[in-house]
C-alpha cells in the first residue's frame, strides 16, 4: 500500500535581531538586496517598543510571501511558529568598536 498524506508546506524564514550600532544596517541591506519584495522590517510605534512573539506571529501569518525580517524591536527567545523553520541571526560587535561607533554616530 502506498499512501500520500497531505502535509502543510514548510516555510523558511530568516529573522535578524538588529542591535543598535552592531553592524546590523549592513545585514539589513544585504537581506533587502537579496530578498527584495520578500523582505520586511518590523517595528513598534516608538523607539522603546518591543515586538512581542504574538505580534510577530500575526505579521508572519498575514504576509505569506515574506522570507526575511529585520527589526530593532524583536527580542529573544526565537519564536516557534507552525510549519516554519526560523533561522535567527544576531551580530555582536566588540564592545570597544561599538563604543567608537556610538561616539562617531552621536
């Protein structure tokens, strides 16, 4: 006997946790260049916002074409979403290099 089961398709999603002055703008621009219309940045209403896991899950569910996301407002832990494999990335700069970058920025 040979059975074919209906299984939902697996979605692959890159989630970039963008920490201020850690080189994240470079990663964001690479994701934007490579994924074009399948890339999105997600943010809360103000600078101190935190995008919670429910809000992220709702955004991902409502935007099926999105394959890469970047945000300053996402926090770990990495979400667990049905039928979705999430590849998370978060880059940390050497503290002295980050301090120099902050000093130059301000």
